[in-house]
C-alpha cells in the first residue's frame, strides 16, 4: 500500500477484507496520480467549494470525519437492530473513504493555490469520476454504489443501508456549513 495513501487514510486499516483494503488504496493511488492535488493540498484546501474560501475545515478533515461517523453509526445499527438491518462494515468504510475520491479530478488550483472547479468537474461530477476510478481499481459494485449515490445523484435510485449511512453522514456534516446564517 502506498505510504501517501496510508498517511491520508489510517482508517483504511479498519477494512478487514485485504482485497477490498487494497482496492480502496489503489483507487486513491490512481486519483492522486491523475490529480493536480497533492496529499498536502488535501490537508489544506476547504472541503467544499460551495461555502467560501475562508473555511478552515479541510478536505481531509471532512472526509475522515464522515468515515468515523459512519463507522459509529454502522456499529450502532449492527448492535441494536437484532440483525434485521445488517451493515457490512467493510463495504461501509470503503464506501465512505471513496465517496469523494472523484473530487481529485474535479478540482484545479489557481495561481494562488486556491481550489476551484476545473473544466473536467464542470462536465463530470465526482460521483461519476469516483465510480470510474473505483471500477478501474477493481472495487466491487456494492462499494461503487455508495460512491454513485452518496450525493444528490443518488436521490434517483434505491440506496443500500450502507449508502444511506454514508449519504446522511456526508450531508449532516456539510449542510450546516452551507446553510448557516452569516451574522
């Protein structure tokens, strides 16, 4: 496993299935190879372009928090729903780690090092490019489903339990920033 990916994602080791862990890491390696963004950029740029350039929450702060939230939610569902709503924790964690991997192709940096939507991102949003990268890395369909459905595009299809958890964790840590009142 690439040391850069492991430094970005220590949570990748929570994935017990070694094949899925490797596929998840490979997907991030492919994204980093093709992106203008570096791991340092991911720890510096704001997690969303929709709020404003002064946001202190970085891309990696947000992404890692979503992974932690979904792990806790998945464990809670598994422990309290008597097996009637089983959550595959490996699929859940891999999906959360990969949900925004396509953003690495969507963003550009301007002359000041500020992240902006690039030409590629104008035509293909990150759920689409993320699934493409994931399929190339051999990521299974149930994880690709989470990538494809974690954003608004997923409102048109039925989501798995794991996809719902990632979708809601992502939005509950995004919408308050987007919708908060400016005082």
